[in-house]
C-alpha cells in the first residue's frame, strides 16, 4: 500500500511540475519576459515543490511527524543562522518572483527610479534573480537590487515622458503678481 502511495505522490508531483512550468511559461510569453527570468522562476518553483515532495514521502514511509518536524526545524535553524547576515538575498529572490508577475516594465524600457541622492535613469538591460541592470545614457551599468526597486516609485520615460518630473504631485498655481492685487489708493482722508 505504501508503494502505491509513493508512486501516486511521485506521479502527482510530476503532473504539478508540468502544470506549474506550463503556467509560468505561458505568463512569461504573454508578458514578453526574457527566457532567463522564466528559467529562474521555474527552478525556484521546482526546488520548493521537491522539498514538499520529500516531506510527504517521509511521512508516508512512516517517519513520525515529530521526527520530520524535528529534522526540518533543525535544518531551518542552521540555514537561518547561515543566512541571517544575508537576509537580503532571500528578499531579493522573493522580490524577483513579484517582479516576474507584476512588474510593469520590461527589458528595453527607459525608466527612472526615484531616488533623491542618485540619478537612476536609463534602459532596463536585464531583470535577474537578485537585481535589475539599468544602462545609463553615459553607458554605465547600474545594478539595483530587486527588493529596493519594489520600494521606490519607478517612472517609465519612453511613452512621451522624456523628462523626470521634479514633483510627483501637481504644483500649486502661482500667486498673481503684486501689482494686480493692490487697489489704487485715493487721496481722500
């Protein structure tokens, strides 16, 4: 009976992988995403689903829930300590998945990342697993982390927006000139 359950889990895993991979590819084609980004997301999804399969197989084979949870909590503790200093790596990977599904800009678009300290405008050259590469007009290559690009407003410059607006909110109307607001004084006491 266990062998049938194991075979069923493996078949279900293969079917889910096929369905998820097909969905990711279809979304990637519809959004005109680079093949490299699609591969990154497929690989990450496969790793997560494989981990779930291993846990399910361990439970089917008779390893107790307590044993599996003890092993997983120990493994996650070691991984957590190892990655504590590099937590931004995990946030950039998560951000790359969000960018894959919801980022409105593509490779080749002219963008401006609103940053008060630096001029971050140029052409999107690549959107990777950890960062976005932006090529400036001067030819310099800016590497910008995925987690930060989701936190700042990004303006698309190639749809009639040739310049970066100084303020995102509209400017208040200018006050009328001083001579137009003054009323003439008469010589009456």
